[in-house]
C-alpha cells in the first residue's frame, strides 16, 4: 500500500469492495467444498460391506445438506449486507475477517454432527459456531449504522430491520441446541419449523409502512 493510499483511507475513502467480496466468496466456497469430505467409503470395502457402507452414509449426507443450506444462507445474508454497505472503516474489515474465520470453521462442527449425531454436544458446538457468525454480522450492522454507512431497510423499523434475520436465525439455533442437549437430539430438528412463523413476522415488519400523522 502506498502512502497516497493510506492518506485516502484516513480521509474516509472507501475500501475496495470488490476485493472484500472476492475474499469472502472464496472462503464461503472453500467451506462449502470441504463439507463433502465427510461423505466417503473406505477403499477396502467391497461386496455386501460396500452396500452396508452406502446405506450408512445417511447421517453424513444429512449433515452435508444441513450445513450446505446453513452456509448458503450465511453467504446470501453476507452478500445482501455488503451490497448495501459502504465499507470505509478498518473496523468493518477486521470484523469481516473474524466472520470469515468462523465460516471457515463450520466444516468441523458439521463433521461432528455427521459422525457423532447421537452426541448432544455436537449440536451445541454447531449451534455455537453458527450463532457466533450471526453475532459478528450483528456487530458489523451496528458499527455500520452508527457510522451512517448502511442503507436503512424499508418498513416500519428501518434501523432494526437489518437485525431481524440474525436474531431470528440465532434464536432457532439456540432452541435447536437446547432441545438436543436436554436429552432429545432426535427431536431437535423440529426446531426448524420455528423459522416459518419467524420469517413471516420478520417479512411483515420489513414490508409494513409507518403511517405518518396527517396535519
């Protein structure tokens, strides 16, 4: 970085968003690709053992699909946020690096869930990782709004609108983990149904218009 670039950044010049998104997309893509490594059959398996090994891949495939969906949702949320964000401060860059580090970590709890889905702690570790990602996203939103660098959401609560998705998703993952840790890992996935009313409510809040008093 040249001295002129440093002066421009200190003066409030915007960061190159293209490079930020290129790095972010790369991390998300690698995390998605690593998920498939848990879907494997030992090389020495043949015949009837091969068929049993194939049928035993169901937990790994289910874990792959869940984690692929989760990372996909995280990527979409990241894309929507940074599309409306003017990245002008080093703090946003630092927070984004923390967020990407947590995204890159997701294949590990995903592997725990695929291989040890009967252990409640696997759910807790997975939920903690995802909630941490949404917590950092919330910090990015808060810092950006405080600096006036984020376009408000339409609707009755323009400043709060950006927080609805991370709060909603975090709540569902917390419930999911609590049900599993309480001794019911088999019923934990029913917590996903909470997304239906929560998404509907969040959309209603974002789409509703504030009625201004008539003079």
